[in-house]
C-alpha cells in the first residue's frame, strides 16, 4: 500500500534557477559585466583579428572606450594601426556590449 502512494505522487520538478540564467544579472549587480566582456574579447581575439595577427598581439585592457593592445614589435604595431578602424568594427560585432571608440597600441615589453 505504501508503494502505491509513492506512485500516485506527481514528480516534483527542480525549480532552481540555472547558473547561465542568473549569471548576467549577478555580473551587472557586482559591476563586473564589462570585465566579463573583456575576457570574452580576449578569448575571441583570433576571431576578431585573424590567427596570424592574434599570435602577435593581444588586448590588454579597455579603459574609457580605448582598447589597449599589446603587439610583438613595431612592424606589427604599424600593421594594426593601418587596420585600426576594421579592428574596432570587428570588436563591436564580436562583443557588442563593449564600447570601443579607439585603440592604443603598445609594444610588448620583455619581462626581465
């Protein structure tokens, strides 16, 4: 008889929110949404600039709408400078939540 009661009870669905559903709200509440998007940009950098340039550069920080990009040397600095408008546009397409109005190129410093 007891087995019958268990069978008659409707299954209870888990009503807990999923992490993916609440994460964006938590990031906004903590003021971390921009940092999360910057991380996304770093991960998707090869998609933005292509594999060849991505191996020789990386976004470092976004400050006041200016994306600071570290490059391997002066030749790559010139190459990225030449394509800066295209890079800004691709960043906007890839990470639309980021506000990028310009770029600043910096030559990578060797750590001593």
